[in-house]
C-alpha cells in the first residue's frame, strides 16, 4: 500500500504493455538479425580481414551503440 501512495513509485505494467514490449523485442531481434546478416555478407565478401570473434564483438557493440537507438525510435 505504501508503494501506491508514493508519488515517485513506478507504475506496474499492464498485460497489454507487457505484450507490446514482447512484440517490440521480437521486432528488434528480427531487425538485428537482418542487419547482422547484411554485415556478415559484407565481411565475407571483403575476404574476412579480421578474426570471427573480434568481428562479432565489434558488430555487437556497433549494434548497441549506433543501430539499436535508431531502431527503437523507428518502433515508436
């Protein structure tokens, strides 16, 4: 009860909001896989100039920093 009376308490997500968040996450995962596949094709066409593990780590960082914020804006 105390939590409900606190004006700074976070609202509890509804079932509809939870379902919308799941849809958003599924859409973002699909976007990431499409983006990743395109980058991998470019990497393979370039002759694989860097080792796989290093390349994957760089792409994960690039996705998180550059692409994900833009895709989340596109979702809205």
